[in-house]
């Protein structure tokens, strides 16, 4: 019986940090609006959360908020023309 496994395939998927999950739960359950829309409250809340995240990420690495670009994954990132 295996009682301990060391997971080494983080290229495939990575466990979400509990602090990140706690912050994201409201956006999985209540505020799942399209942040690009401006026609309903959930969208506005989601947009404000993204901007807050952009600011926090920029501060963490010493960048400017406009330099932080969120993408849906590697393919989109690889094809981004900035």
C-alpha cells in the first residue's frame, strides 16, 4: 500500500494554493460574470477583482499594472503580440 506520493508533473497541472482558492471561491459561485461586460453587477465585480489582481501582481514583481496581462493559457500567451 502506498501511503505517500511525490507529484512531479506540474507541467500538466499544479495544486492550487489554499489562499488562492479561498479568494477565488466567490468568483466560482457568486460573481462569475464576464468581466468584459458592463451590463450587470456580477460582471463589474469580476472586472474590479481582475484589476485588483493585476495591481497586486505588478506590486509583487516590481512592474506597472498595465504590464500585467492575463491570458487563458500557454497557447494564447505564446501567440500574444505585445
